[in-house]
C-alpha cells in the first residue's frame, strides 16, 4: 500500500521540471534546508524558493483545480 502511494506521488510529480522536482523532494522528503540545497545543487537561494513555490502551486492545481 505504501509503495503504491509512493508510485502515485512519483507519477504526479513527473509533470514538474526535473530540477524543480528534485528541489521539492529535497525539501519535503529529505528535510534539507534551503541553504543546504543551494550548496548541494549550486543554485541561488532565490531559485530554491522559486522552485518550491512552483512545485507547491503545481500540487495545489492538481488537488483543487486551476480555477479555485
């Protein structure tokens, strides 16, 4: 059951750009700080913030729809 849920989540996140998906999973699953992600990925703090916001918006649209 847990494996099926994880597979469903992975399929849903396939709609994200690879870098956005990676940052989102680093925050949500690995519990890494934004600062640590900037160092590991070699991107700016603003990019991390933007990627997380983009992923959260994407998840919100999937959950609630674009018009709500």
